[in-house]
């Protein structure tokens, strides 16, 4: 399977796509202003204090900007420019900030729509200018696709190893390697890691559920119970109030679910790093599979933070991503997306109770997210160095690698995940300046 994109990825959207992005950005900024949902998982825990009036709008905006800026400019923009596919860091993180920033309710959708216009009209111009430069660093960044796609395949193996030890991790690793080789041999047009990831995630969930079932049987045999009367549990009271608050705005969440699902159905949006490259190559079923597996790592986090803070996720449990990729038309996508969000919001309390009884499954979610971060961190760094080599050889590696190491030495002013792609863009600009000064000759091909 080829993992190299064609040069000259386009960000030229149709009118329907432009209007969808602008309208969705307006809606998400409005919902952020209302403190009903934000995309950044790190910001959500701070929303309870804002909702209860214990902190100001400006302070919450500052938190949102501080936790999001690196991802917007270091990961979201470079990924969109290199793949030609929008992503949630570029579309939803800015509307988190703009919605909170808006001093008036009516200004929030105006700010959001303005950002959507910047995305759909501004990115293509920047994309065209970058591709016309002597050192085309955007085409070089497409080198990131191979390490991201293949190393991402290993995240279930890492999660299993961390939670269940070396033996199970070794078994999972060997099994995934066999499945990847078999897929490449028997189904060359299929994403090589698709079957391996499916088996790995199912293996992790199976091990976790089995452990919880055995523990509950042992507890019952010993006469142990951890049930707490609802009236005596302050967290249950908080969760109940948060769930009730979100249910009051169910129609608005249904519109949000419809919008996100339609955006995914248009195939101009990918929910993750690996997904963006798969969408760019037209492998929509494989993209749906990848994003579906990511859901298992985020449901417990999103559910518990939503119940604790009273603010949901802009993309919900992210199930609308894979569903949207597979929908045949935007009308069906809107209907299904609305129903999925309605089901998620209505089921929040029940999901919270179920997760409370499955501690190993909750732990699996933590390990999955950690493993996804570890694999992508290595893949993005390695891919960025490949891009540096493609655009500047040893000098490119020196500049990009040096900027990454400098960021580490300075205490990571740019978050680690975004530092390497940002370094590629800065390095590409620097190499173009050196070319204009007649100090560097671009690598051909």
C-alpha cells in the first residue's frame, strides 16, 4: 500500500463545504460561549468554576488559549496544509477560545464564523504560495504519512503491555506483526494496520473486561460491596446536576452532532493525524476504522469530565467522525449525527455508572490514550525529520532537529506533539531565505 500523497494537496473547497465550515465554526463558538461544550479535554475541567461563577470569562479564555495555541499553530495548521484535509485542532480549538473570548452572546457566532472564513479562504492561498517556493516544505511534510500510519498501528500493543505486562504485550506485538504482513500480502489495497489494530483493541478490551468480571466475582464471594447510597455520594449529586444541565440543551447538541457528522461526510475533515492522511488518499473505510478505535480511549475521559464539569465535548465521544466518513450523503449524515449526539447526551449518567463498576476498562482507556500519544509523538518526530531530509538534506535535519531540541531545552514553550511539525515549517522558511541569499541549493526531486 502506498502511503505517499500526491504533491500539491489542495484546500480549494466548494461553496457547500465553505458554508458548512463557516456555519459549524459559528455554532461551536456559540456553544463554547455558553460553556456547554469545548473541544480541548484539558480545558473542560476548568469549566465548572466558570459555570458556577467562581472564575471570570477572561481567565477561562486565557487557560483555553494557553492549552490550545501550540496545537493550533504547531499541529493543526501544518497537518491541514500538508494533507489538504481539515482537522479538529484547526477547526474547533480556535472556536473554543473565540467563544469564551466573546463578551456578548451574539458576538460568539460572529467570531466563530470569521474564523471559519479564514480557514476556508485563507488556507488555500497560503497553500499555493508555499508550494510555489523554491523549497516546498509542504510537499516534504507528506513524508510524515508513512511513520504516522504504521507506528500508530502499535498503540494497542503499548496499552496492553502497560496494563497487563510483558507477556501479553509480547503476544499482542507478534500477533499484530503477523497480521500486518498478512494484510500487505493478501490485501495490498487495504491499509496494512487496519486488521492488526482491530485485533489489538479487541484483545485489550477483552483482557480488561475479563479482569473486572473476575474481580467482581471474587468480591461477591467475599461479601465485599462498594455500593454507596446516592444520597451519601457528593459526586453522584454533581454528576446528576451536570447531566441534567446538558439534557436541557439537547436540541442544540443535536444540531451540533448533525454539523460535525456532515463535515466528516464531506471528506474534507479528518479526526486525527493518521485519519487525515487516510482521508487525503481516499481510504474512507480505513479512516473510519482508525477513528472508531480511538473512541475507546476517549469515552471514559469525555464522559467523566462532562459529568464533573457540566461541559460536553464539541465532537462528543467522536463517534460522529467514523460514522460521517461512511455516510452516502450529507442529509443522512445530518440525521444520524443528530441521533448519535442525542443518544450520547441522554446516556451520560448511565455511562458514568457503568464506568464506575469497570475499573480495569477505565484504566484501559487511560493506557490507550497514553499509547496513542506515545506512538504519534515518535511518528511525528521521525516523520518531521524525514521531511527535513527531503527538503534540505543534512542541513534540513540540523535546522529542524535543532529547533526541536531547543524547544525541549527551553521547557517546551511549544507542546511536544506540535513542536516537530512547527519546526519543519520554520525550517522550510529559513531554507528559502538561505536560497534567496544564494547560500543554499534546494534538493531536486
